[in-house]
């Protein structure tokens, strides 16, 4: 019978803060497919490698599908009753500050709102913090110090309109690839556009940089205070803007002048010539955007770094104008939404201040709450210290994995294990955090969730469910509301749908606002189910009709071409009795018929140097900040030089992320193709440091700090700054033997924001002496791996495993049996004990069950080819012996290590294409498709082309 084509559902990507639109489709056979939404103003159809692989992450393997109490199954009523009664009893006996919530930027805004409301308005404590504290808390603090509010003034459009993009502490090519591609496309159309990268590492982002400033760790404060002083010395200030719209400039300039150019050079590790060229470029380029991310935020000086950057933009009047402004890009999909609802311990909902008694009274009145938190709560690092010392006795962790992601993660794990009552609501049944929960609550996953998220440019988008809810999983907002009801707060948590929560959230944003607060989405306060379902992406502020964008008595911005007065068209009449006319459902109103769910008429991607075709709102071009005098505040920052290295720990460890994995791999670890680019934990080390410490390429290295050690693969590369190491934070006990990187980091935090310093850790490195190395492929994930070093990753048809052993006294036949079942299998084996070579393969009929390769050095077997054999039919003995030999037959070229994850293109394929005459990235794309989707691999392709051309020339 003929089956109708599956309906595409318009939703939003659950990865970084770019907030890309996604079209998801479920076929009649249940197969999920995804593609970029060409109408979404964040990405216009582009997706990165992670977004492109989302369909591979929606399976139910490993899911937590039923509530559990102490490891046994329970009903929802039993689990919720226990959580509600235990939290209530703990509060009654020890006070409200004896309980805490640790939440996540993976939550939707509606989830976040209900959690914040329960803790701050009904429990009466502000002990709710979020893993976004690890991501952008310093940006929030810097914004509030400078602007009086947590306002991101710019838009993505500014990246394309600028003449100079300064990327600070941001590997945009790997961590925000769609924004990187937007900049790359704009630069290709306007070659005069310049890009400067400020980063200790020469990351893949340097591929589009005209200038790479390989700054010393934490040298950013000196760099930008030096810039402010230089601007003052060279008469490159916008004195009219400074006088009319700012305060504190004199003090800031005086503090910045503490170092002369030579002093700045010493503090940053840059030459005076490099500084002079960068400062001159900044001074003469009016349309400058400074984009910053974790390299700025994750620092003990993070807030000062943010304000040092903002100071330079205020001093030149480059803020809130097309193509100009400081721009914080967030790491998580809804870090911004969490900020809007007050999801951090030192904030109130709707960008109100917990320190302000008038704001507290207003929120309490709106919620009709019995109490309101009277002071800031414990920020993430301090929260887990309070768990450790017993001040917090009941802890609820939602949608995050702090045992792996928090600094000093070993101490965090010990604290959670010792806590009297721990609740974890999550998607997976086994994570390094879930395993310590007394109560486990199954939450809905990305494809099953319904709500909203806000991206880095203040754009709110709908996340729509396209998959049925499996088992007994429930939305996070529902779980929180049910616990609240059991704590006696029934009336305030009677929400039946996320639409009702969003309407309340929007109503609070407008409540007694009148333009006094930046966050106002009052136009949506009357949203009903139908309107909410059709909600289109929009930027805030979006006040209800008649509400000023700026307070009375303050001049609005001029009506020049910056569109600052272009308020989004009101979508809903807040005071209405009947729904607003449907033609007003979207500010981008278009034909709904025939479009995907929630669809609008197609919009075209922006032209480089042009506009997006979507309405943008910018703040602050002509002042009107949210400080008492409506002026921005310069923050006086004195540059300091900080070093943490010692004779025992002589290197600086910088932690971060890689292209194809996300946080602790609870989602990306499910995708075979995302694990092929980099399949095991590693540490980058400069060749000089590698030689000094006896480290060879592909050795197993032991990286140590005063808190612990990890074992990771060594990657010797000149991209790494000498004296520094880089290692990614993704690997957990679920994926590697000893690679939980944040067990090495300290609980040192920024004194203003409370954000941990994860980029500047004193460390040492040494070679781990392995006598034997191994590699295996297996159809089923091994239950145990008795090796000193192991790392497991998904591949098509099964799993791949890297191994290393401190000795070679192992029964390899028995070890193979522990990796894959050999009991009833046909086993072929090759043993050369003299050479230390062992190869064992097991077959179930015509299919490979598993293969193990052992050698005295790193195993020289093509990983891609070996993994492919799990899906092949092996009918003949010849085919089976090839597996034992570890070699493909004639006519089966090895693709090599994966470079392009989107199309599974390997390095050997690219090398062959270069030899055949493809000498540009575009030519490689035409021949192999590599680099033609998300573009994250284009810099690697360019490097392969260059290396092969040099080799040919030699």
C-alpha cells in the first residue's frame, strides 16, 4: 500500500548556542532524518557535523525509561512522593538552604522557569544554579557591570556586516561552526574584511584569520587594557559617545595605563610589533565586532576580561550599530533562556535582580508566592562544596553530568556519593552522575521535548516534539511541577502545557516593566495552544503594543539605518478576549499552507555584507543603558600577570572541546560517524615540550595535576603553544579508562561571576610506558576491559576499542573472549609470541563477531577498514584470513582517518584526489563532497592539500 510522505517538523538543534533551525522527519518505518531549516534566521539551512548527525542519536539504547528508587523500578507516584516528602522534611528540619537544584542549559525555557519558580518563590532559597555557570557566567557579570543588565547588544547579522571580526578565546570553526561559515562566506564576498584570532592555540579557526595572536594563557586582560590605553594615546576615541553615554572613563583609562607597550608584550607573550599591528587595525576599523567565548569566560579573571573588551567598544562608540559591538557566544542551546528566567543563583526571573528588594517584592507578588529568596544562593562550585560539608542535604540534578563536567570532579563525585538524598532526572540510565542517585527520574529527550530555547543573539525559537514519548519518560517541567504539588504548592504549579508556562514567563517579563528592563516579551503573554504551536523565531525585546522600548524621559535612538526602533510586530494582543488575527502570527508572516509544521514562507540566506531579511533589534547605539543614570559604566581594570606553574607542574593545561563531540558525549557518543574523526581522548603538546618530556606521537601520556591524573593519547603538533597542553573534556568513565579531564582542574573561580578557571591549570606530563598495544572491533559493546588504558567508540555495526597494557603477560585468547563472545563462535587466530603480535577473530556464521589486534607498538591496522568488516559478509576462508592479517584485499583502498564526518571522507581519499589534480578545497568538494555541508573540515582539507603539494615539490 502507498504511504504518505512523512511530515517534517520544524524544531531547533540541541547543541551549541547558535540555535540552528532543524527540520526533522520520521518515516513510516520509524527512521529519523534531519536537515537544516532554510527559513531559520540563525542558520538558513546550514548544520554542523553534530547537527547533521542528530538522527543517529535518537535511539532508545541506554535510555532511562522508568522511575527508579535505590536501583529498583518504581511507579511515578512512589518516586514523586518520596522526592516531595524528603525535600519538604529537609526544609522543615534544616531550613530552605539545606536543599539545592543543579540544572542545565539543556533544559527548555519552560523547564527552567518552573524549577526557578519552585526554588526561589516557594522553597524560599536561591540554591539553584546551572551548568551554564561553567559556560557564560562571566559574560553575564560583565554585562551587568557595564550595562546594568545582562544584555547582548548585537546580532549574527553584525558578523557579516563588520569589516573586522576579532575572535577571542573562541574556536568558532569547531565550537560554533555555522557562525564560522557565515563569517567565512561574508569574507569570501568581501575580501577586504579582516579576521583576527586571539588564542594560545592555532586552532582550525585560524584558517580564515588574517592575524593569529598566540597569546599567553590569561593574557587577555593585558591585551585589551593595553588596547584601551593605546586608543587613548593615539586619539582614537569617540569622545562624544563617551561624554554622552558613559561614566567612569577616566578611572578606566588610568588603570589601563599601568603597563606600557613593552609591559603588555611581556604579559601577553606577544611582540610589540604584533600588538601595534592589531591595535592599529582595531583603531582604524569602525565596524568591528569582538566575539568571545570560553577562552574569556572560563578564567579566574573572566569578568575583567569581558569588561576589558567592552571598555574598548564603549571608548570607540562601537556598540549596538550594524557590524559593531562586543558579542558573547554561548556554549549551550538554552544558556540564554536560563538567564531570562533567572536560572542562576544570583539572578531573579525576567532579568530582575535578587539583591533588589523592589524586584524581589514584585516577583513574589506576581507569583503569589509564600516566600522569596532574600539573597543570592550558592553558585555551582560553592554548591558542591556545601554538599560535601553537609550544609546541603538534598540535591536534585537535572539534565547534566557534574561528576564529569565540574572542576575538581573527583571531589564533586565524592560529595554526591556522601549526600543523604540525591535525585537525578535524566535521559540516560547510566552516566557517571546517574549511578550515584537515590532516585532516578526518566526525562524526555530532544526529539520528544516541546518548548522554547533562546540563542546567543536573543532569538527565541520553538523546539517541537517529533517522536513519541517512550516508556514512562516525562517532560522536565511536568516532573518539577508534580514535585511542587506534593510539597503543597498545587495552585501555583497547575500548568498543563508548556504553552501555559511560556505565557506566564512572558507575562512576568512585562509585569510593571514599562521599558525599565531589557527583557520584555509581553507581546506573547496571551499565547494560547494554537498560537504557541505556530510560534516563529523572534528576537527580544518584543513588548506588548503601546509599551515603550525605553523608559519615559530618555531619548530613543536615532532613526538611522540601525533599525533599533524596529520592534517586532506584536504577535498577540495581551489583553485580548479572542485570538489575534492569524495573519499576525509571525513577524515574518507568510503562507502556512503546504509548509512544514510551524512553517513560514521561504527566506533566503543573507548576502555577505547585506541583511538577513529578518528583523533585528540592537541595543545601545545611542545609550539608554539599564544603569540608574542610563549610562554605561567603564570598569577600571588594572592588568595583572599571573602564573601558576611550579617545578613539579611546569606546563599549563588548557581544557576545551572538539569538533564532533559535545559535553560528556551522552548524545554524540551514540553517533558512529561523530566518533570517527577523533575516537579517543588525547592531549596536544608542542614538539619541543614533547622531546623534553620524552613523549612521542601516539604514545600514551600521563597528564597530572595536584588533584589527579589521566591517561590520554599524545598528539604532537606545532598548533599547540610551547609550554602549554590542550586536552578535550568529553571523555567519561563510560568511554575511557582514565580520562575524566575535569578531575585535574581546580575549583578556582572568578571572584565576581563564580565561573571556574578551566583554561589555566598547572600540569605535568610523562610517557606511560606501555609494553603492549591493542585495537579491537566488536559487534557488542564489551562488558569489561581489563587494560591499563582503553577507549571505546561507536562505529557502524558495533564498537571500536583502543587498548594499552603496562605488561605483555596476558592470555590474549581469554582476553579476546572478554571483549567479544567466542564460546560458540568460529575462531581464527595468529600468534607470534617472539614478535609480540597476536590477532584473533571470531565469526558467527558469515558475520564477524569481533577482532582483536595486539602489537608491541601502536597497532598498524586501518581503523576504518576493520570497523567496516562488522557489516560485511565473510563467506570464504580467504576473506576471514584477511581480517586476521589486518589487510584489505586488492581493490579495497583504505579511506584513512575520517576528515569529513558529514560524508565519511578519509584522509587517504583526499590525498588521492590531490594527486589526481584537485588542488583547492572546492575541487575536493566537487570530487568527494567533503567540506560541502557544515564546512568544519575545510581547514583540515586545506592543510592536507598544502602538505601533499609540499611533498610533491620536494
